[in-house]
């Protein structure tokens, strides 16, 4: 990292892939590449329009999301483009500074950072959820990652459950 780096990165948190069938994609990543399924969100957790599975391997975390209705933004994306990366979550020392710097340098701001908090972590997020419920795991937030994480994501990290048997 250069001393003149205008937006230093501490790492990344996850990549969200919008896919045609998240359950099948999670199974594939588990059995073909040795990932472990660590969290899920869907109708059973109160998320009605999509299902998301989190798979992890070491420092790699993928959120595999599929739409559950034909008019879902996720379903329409997968139909138009096929499976693909939708969001990349980056960790920075200060979400507020990163957002402000990006906007000053010409980025189009969607929403200013906001705080999301649960029993596992306190994090700063860039976007507000489009719905009242969300599907990115609070369970994957670790205390070492709890400083500030501006996430280029569409949801906050709540309402995801860790499966009883993985």
C-alpha cells in the first residue's frame, strides 16, 4: 500500500453471485471445490423474494443468490446474463471516508454508509436493503472484521441462519 493511496483496502469480505439455482450452485462449490456451507436465507428465514447460500473456504466467502419469483430482480438478471458476480464487498479502514472519497472522485453515490449491528459485530454498510429483510450473514462477521466494512451490496447482514447440519 502506497502512502499516497487515496482509498486503502484492508481486504474483502465476500463476492455475491446471482445464479439461476443457488441450491445447486452451493452443492457444486461444496463438492467440486471443497467449500463449506455456513449460512442460508430464504423463505424459512423471512426472505420471500430470494434464497441465498453462503459458502466459505479459508478466506474465500461467496454468497450464492437466486430469485424465487419470475419478477425478481435476481431472476431477471440471471435470465438476461446467466450466472454472474453482482456485488463485491470490500473492507476499508473507514466506510465514511471511502464513500466520500469515491464520490469526490466522480463516483455516483447511491446511499451514504449506515451502521448495522447484531450480537456478533458492528459494521458500516454502504447500501440500505431494498426490503425489510436481508440475506447476507451476520454469522460470518467476526470481531476482527467488525471495524468498518463498506459493502457494495444490496442488503444488510441480518436474518441469515447457520444451518443446524452442514
